[in-house]
């Protein structure tokens, strides 16, 4: 109905006194205003619920939720948004690496970054480069002398020369 048709009174109401007709028109206008206010309130409640649920400001958000009559709880809104494709489901916590995998990755990263060798391994190349004098070099050689081989930082294994 158009606004003009709403203001027109039905034939049986046209027989009423002008004051009563004016009150009927005011009542109809108040009803229209109330309906518009209720619609605006429902839209605002939906927008607040969308924000609280974490639905992103997607170009299709307004269209997807236009006429949405479901519950305004975060889980229901998220489910509807995921169903419509504007929100991706949260990854499951089990999808990450396990503690063993993380330890293995750490070991690989440490090896790649030249971390010192574990245990009693001697990084001969680094030790010799850092030596400041001939006596320090001889002390390093004596340290590895009885061992069948040694490891360098790069993982090479060598045997000490015999003099």
C-alpha cells in the first residue's frame, strides 16, 4: 500500500466526526513509525551480532544476512556465514605439528645454522680459526689427537695427519 492509500479512510470511517478521523490517521502513522523503528532495531541487533560473531566486512555480507531470521548467537551466525562462504571455518587444533615434529624441526634448523655439535664433538675448523697463537693451535691438535676422526661445522669427518 502506498502512503496515500494508508491515509485514506475506509467508507465506514468517513462517516465519523473529523476529530476521530484525525485520530485514526495519527494512529496509522504511529503504527507505521513503530514498524519502521522495529525493523531498524532488528537490523541494528543483527549488525551487532555479526560484529560479535567475527563475521568480516565482506561485500556479500549484507546480501547473505538480508532477511536472516535465525538466532543471533555467535555460533549460529558463524555457521550461516560459513555455509554461505563468507567465513572460512577455524582450523582444528590437531592440524599443527606434534611435539616430536617440532623437536625434529628445531634440530634441523640448529644444524642448518651451524649450531655447535652436541656431546663431545669438536668443531676443529672453528677452533683453529679462532686460535690466536701457535700454542693454542697445538693444544687443539692435542685435544683431538687420540680420536679416530673429527667433525667440522659443516659435518665433514676427517682423520688427523700423522707426523
